[in-house]
C-alpha cells in the first residue's frame, strides 16, 4: 500500500498491486486494474519511488 494525495490535499492509500499504469496528463492519473482512475498531486517519479520502497519493505520483512 502506498500513500498518495488527491488534488484537494486529502491523503489516502492505494494498493500498489492494483496499479495498471501511471501517467501525467499534466495531472498525474493512476489507472487501476479495475479501470478506476485516480487523479493525484504526486508525480509519476514519486509514485514509482513509493512503490519500490513498499515492495522492498515487504521483501525485507519476508526474509527475517
């Protein structure tokens, strides 16, 4: 799960496993595997970093 922020500055959490793709149009739009689209203030690069950090935490936790 990653924390992102809507255009109204409210934070919420997205299951990163459900992200199909992310694009900047110029706002950042996250498209989920179910077709739902979410517009956020986070940049594509920020979202990528959050997903990588989240997956790294999961894999480190599983190794312990």
